[in-house]
C-alpha cells in the first residue's frame, strides 16, 4: 500500500481532532501536504465533523495554494452549519472571484443554507440569479434549498414559483413546500399541496406527516387528521416520538381531548413537548385540575418544565377558576424552577384574577408588572366587560391609548360596558374614536370542516357561494332555538363607525360562528358532531345561541375560539358559563 493510500485510510477512521493533528504532522513530514485528496480529507474533517475545528479548518484552507471546488464546499458547509453562518457567505463570495474552481450543486446548497439561517434575502436572490445563469435551476437539490431559503424569509410566492417550475420533485422538495406553507400559517395551502402529492402518487414519510398533522391542528380539520393518524398507524410511523407529539397536539386542538389522552397514555417515550402538548390541551379545554395532575406526573418522570408548561397550567387554572392554585404555580416558576415569567404568563395571571371578579387585584398586577404591555391592559379590559366594571375599564382603555395600542376591539369592549350601563354618551365616544382615528376592525371568521374540506365564513358574509343556503338555514335555526330559551342579545356586541341600532343587531345575528353552524346543520346528518374554529372570542349572544341550538337539534357542538374550547351539549356548555 502506498503512503498516500495509507494516510487516506487513516483519515477515513479518524474520530478526534487530536488524532487528526498527528496524521496532519505525518502528512507534512512525508511531503504530502500538497496532495489534493489528502488535503481535502483533512479540511473536510475539520470543517464538518463534530470532533473538528473550524479554526483549524481555516488554517488548512489558507495553506491550500489553489483550492478546488471540494475544498471551497467543505469550508462553506462548515460555516453554514456553525454559529457564524455569515462567514459561509464570505467564503462563497471569495470563491466567486476565484478562477480555479467552479460552483456546483453543493456550493449553492450550502450557501443557501447560510442565507436561510441569517435571513439574507438579498443574497438569496443574488444566488438564485447565479443558479439560473449556471444552469442549475432544474437541479432538484438546489431548487429544494431555494424553497427552504425563501420560506425562511416569508417569501411564499417566490418559493411556490421555484417549486412549480421544478421539472422533477422528490419527497424532500414536497416536504419543503408543505413546511413552507405550514410555517407561514397557510395551512389550507399545505393540505392542498398534500392533495397534489396524492394525485402524483408521491408517498409521504414521517416529516410530511408531522407538517400535515400540524396544519390539521391549526385548521381544526379533525377528519383529515384522523386520516393522517390511520396512515401513520398502518405504516408504523405512529411509534415516532415526533408523530406522536403532533397527534396529541392535533387531537387536543381539534376538540377530541379524549383521543389525545389515549395516544399520550400509549406513548412509551415522552419528552418535554409530549407533556406540554397534554398540559396545554387540558388547559385550553378548561380542565385545570387535570392539567395540574399531569404536571405532577411530569415532575415524577423527572422532566424539567419550561415556560410553555406553565402557560398551560395557568390557562387551565384561569378557565376553571382555580385562583389559589394558579397563583401558586405562577410563583413556583421563579422560586423553584428559576423561570422568569414572560408577558403571556402575566397575562394569564391577570386573566385568572379578572375572570374571578378580582379586578382590583388584576389592576395591581398589571400596574406593578415590569411588562408595560398592551396585552395585559387588553386582558384586563376584557375582564371588565365580563363584570361590567366601567371605572377599571376606563383605566385600562386610557393606558392602551397612552401606549398607542388602541384597537377597534378595545373600543368595542368598552362600548359594550357602556351599553350595559345604558351610557349612550360612552358608546358615542367609542364610535367617534374609531371614526376619527381610522381604527380598523378585525372581521370575525370561523372555519368548519365538512368531510375533507374546510369552509370559511366571515361575519355578515354575502360573498360565500353557499350564502343563500346558509342564510335561509340560519333563519330556521334561530326560530327553532327560540323555543329553547334563545333571545337575541340587545346589547352592543359589535361596533361599526356607521352603525345604527338596527345594523348592530344584524351584525350580531350573522356572526361567523352562526353562519358556520347553520352550514354544518344543513350539510351533515342528524346527530353528527359539529366543530368550529373561530379567530375571536365567542360573544355572549352566540354562546347563548349555541347552547339553545345544541338542545334544539340534539347536536354536540365544539367551538374553539381565541381563548379556549367550548363543548356544547344538551343546552349546556363545558365552561359552565365561566369564560
């Protein structure tokens, strides 16, 4: 065996920097430090091995007289996956000016990874132009990395263009596109991409599954999620920790908490994400006592909680009215687990006191908090609406105004409080504030899944292609609900700058969840469960309406609003009217 082959064999089995230094010394003594294959092997180990050293890699690289493509790729790759990805771009720029080496698939892929990590959109577009000029715009690996890079920048449209122009797409490319949509909150587009995959007979793997299940969770698309679960089970993917965690999250967010518990109990291995998904699931379903019990089990399993764990706990305590327990766990965050409460944790604490009617204490918490955040004052204002407290509501509104964070929703909340007190002047002031400051309202929308399709309805929506059918059905539903105690809320529940009393009542009548429920009743068989996802908190009128509908039509109706889940059945709600 020649010296060169012997050294290359030694490098193949090298597993530490100390051993590599000895081999490097032997290379120098043997006069082989200019041998291209040996130099590249040394550099590659230092640049990308977990036992390597980027500093030593740079030393080796700068000692190379005329570095070839492989050497450039090693140093660019090493920095692209390091804590300093900007240096990968620096080396790439040097390579561009080097006349002895040509860029290839790996060069472009590694520099795009660096651009993705530091969100260098301008550089990404520059590299994209070079990719086209060099004829790599049909390369599946390069194009997949372009999709990932543009996705990280939030440039979904360009990512989709790159994806659509690919002459051939492998599973990694499909996964990148689905992940792009999912990360940008375009969950319906993610599921549509999956349908396109199926039409092209592309098999999915665990990565695809996790992305799709996550999209089902956000959309509340339980039927499609169940299909994903079945596929996972049939292909042995349900044993994956990541798939299991995604399934727990999906079932909990789709209102099927019992199924989430079943999967959780069957999982042989659980990590912090598993426990958090379960605790948060209990929390948003208003089952605070069970969230606490799950937390205790988590500690017994020697899993260290994090900030998400306590958000789930505090949420559960708030929705169940467990004030003492909630305060206890809020204090435990810092005293026992050395976790600093964030704005969301303080928001939960304010909500905890506010829901329980302890508005003075909630005001004290917000006033003394180091987080002078609009979220806290808005939470307090919401509690004032529940308990019809004008004084503290006005304090919260004034602070929001001082922070420059006043929204139409805030004006509507305070106007509702004024309306409850029959303060017409107060309602008028809120209307003028919206009009004078040009504050835009956030339109309420609701999703409902029928079969394998998710339908979206917007408040007072007449543009939906099913609108004639829906409005006719809703009039019938309201009529039937009236026999079971439903009376439309006369108070201000929606405020528009041009509103009259009549249009206010109309807006309340045609809230998005009412439209979605009417559609669900029209399109599903008797006894079928109806599930709704809503972007805003359900109003008191709609809450009363859905309770009456559940008994009038003998349906279980599950509504996931911005705050929590409501399970309506037999004229009652799981929140016990405490929300």
